C-alpha cells in the first residue's frame, strides 16, 4: 500500500484530555482511508501542564502519569489512554510517529546562579554585555515523579542559553560553560547562529546530557513501541547530535525507526539538501518549499503557473527524503509561521502530494475533520478561525490507496491546467488526474491501448458523464474550473 501519514492534531486541538480517546476511536476509519502512519503530538508534560501543546517540554518521562504542573493528564490525556490509542492503531497496522522535542526545556523547578553574557537577539554571535551573574530556573528536580525511570537532574550545566534572569529584563543570555563560550555549530548563519530558540536551550555538547537523552529514547521506545520519530526544530540543534541519537535508537530498538525532521526553510531548498548531506541521509525532511509553493499558488490564483509547482522543492530534487504536506500546526492561521493554503486550492494541493509517485505525503487533521478556534491576531485582537474539511479529501485518500500506482506520465504543457496518468500495476488499475487553477478544461491524455473502448468515471463525482477511451488509448478528461478531477476505469 502507498504510505500515507496523518498529523493527528493541530495547535488548537481541544484540550481536556480528549485527544487520545478520540484517536483510539478513529483508528479503523483512518485505516479504511489508507492511512499507514499517525503522527501524534508531544506526549510528555509541558510547563503549562494540561494546556501545553507539548513543545514547551518539562519532563520527558511524564506521559500523563504524574501530578506535575498542576495536572496528571497532559492536554491530550493520561499515559494509560495514550498507550490504548497506540494499541488501537497498531491493530490496524498503522505505524506510530512520536514527536521528539530535544532542543530546549521549560518550567524548571528551582533557581540557580551562574555566569552568562547578553547577546544581540538578531545576531547571537554578538555579545552586548560584560559577564554577569544571573539566576534562572535551570534546575529540574521533577517533584511529582521523583527519581522513577531516571535519577538525572538537569541543572545550568545542561544548557547553553536562557531567556529569563530573575529580576532582570527578558533577553537571550549565553551561559558561560566548560563546553564552550560559543553556540553549537549550525549549517546556516541565520541570526548569526540560531542554536538558541527559546526557554532553556539544551547543551548537546555535554556528554551527560547526550547519555541521558539516549537513555530516555530507549525508555520511550520500550514503553510505546513507536515506529518513527518527528524531530522538532532541527534548525536550532547540532546536526551531529541527531546523527548519533538516531543511530543509537535504531541499534537499541533493533528496529529501522523512520525519522522525519522539521527544518523549516521555505524557499531555501539548498538548506534542506545541505542538512540531508551533513546528516548523511539519516532522516527525511518536511518539504517546506513545496508547502510554500502551495501557499503562493493559492494566493496568486490563475496568475500562478502550475507547471512550476514543484520547482525548487525537495519532492522534486530528492523525493526519497521528502515528506510532502499542505499544512501543519505552524502554518495554520494565527501561528508565527502561518502560511495557510486557501481552501479552494487545497484539493489541488492534496492531489499533487497524494496521487503522484514522489514524496511521502502527510495530511493535516483539520483538512480531514475541520477545525474551529479563537486566538489573538498580531494586533492582539480576538480572531475566530474556521478551517473547513477539504472537499473530496476522503476520495483523494482512497484514490491513493486503490489507484495511484505504477509508472507516471505527465502532461504539464499548460500553465493553468496540468495532468498526469498513473499506469497501475498487477493489482491496481491506475488513474488519470487533471487539475485547473483557472477555467474548466478538457485534457487529452493517454491511458493505454488496453483500455481502448472502455469508459472512465470521475471518482470525485464532479462529472456524471463518462470518458470513452479511443482505439489509440487516449481519453479527453475534463476538470472543473479551479478544481481537480480523478478518473478511474469503470
């Protein structure tokens, strides 16, 4: 079966410990749609307890088991409910992708004094103060968990920088440490050095920290039997760290753990390629460039040349390392990296990632289920957001599961209407796909002489009339204005 992932959450997913229970109920439905893996949110306790989306990591060992940060369950539920959800997906042969956040920690339990310097927030290589003694919440004792599972205590030597100093202004403070006065090496010079992202930045050069994070990974695998990892915020973490971490995880688990990393650099394909190179291909990356192309295409409408939709994308340049997506929790409206794809274009975008041979597609929870939330916009005003379920998304997923196989032949000769044919294989008949970002069209495409005289029907039910294949194996396949049609043998 064609591999297909779903991100089973979004930034504003309902709290009240409901997500794991919902996931358990949805496993059979997602299997029917052809979903082969599910990406769950960070499952460990964050500094905001039951309100944490999970990226403000407090205790990696607390999967909703201990009374910490004002709650036992996480936003998504208890450890028991989490494990039940995992079991439900495993029974459907759906793999589990866990979200790994190892760049920073938040919500320390005690203040510590140590030496640090202020750095320029726009150029973290630039020191703008003398050496200062500051106090920050860098000691983690995990009073709710104690020493169960691990007796490792995090302190200021485990971090390279902080953004909080007791009694002082909020700023980025570089900790003076035995592991170096510089930040860790990154592959790009954005912000001078973008090692520091937020909260307490983890010092991956500390061998005790590395050992603890490797030990934790094995513990997490033993608890959950996950099949893959989504690695958060790679832009801010030493590339050497994850090479070692993944090697040891795969060795310790005796399993070829799938890995996809978030190196968000829309429009900068060369950075994605460079990251894959320096990590020796040990992980795939989300194709942020393709997502950005979808965003731009949806905004530009008919003036966008669809023939260029894959230009400067990882899916085109290195499909074996590309996880393609239309949206995620960071690009959705009201988020810092928001780059939403307008609803009219989403069926087109999903056809482009689901029904072609290249890339490993990931669909986004609100696009299958819909979403509604309220948050502050950039001016501080409440804004209500409706994210509708995408028209035809279930049919597109079923088309991927049942028809989108075999050789691919492209018909990309028109700026506003492109198409392709999948020839099928011994078990699947193949399909013909046509997209338009302007008017309604008819696109002649060859499906093969073995279909001569046979009829093709529109799987998405945009058209009632069938397409008859001529004696040379060609058909004239229509598509509605600004939409997609998928044609299959009757």
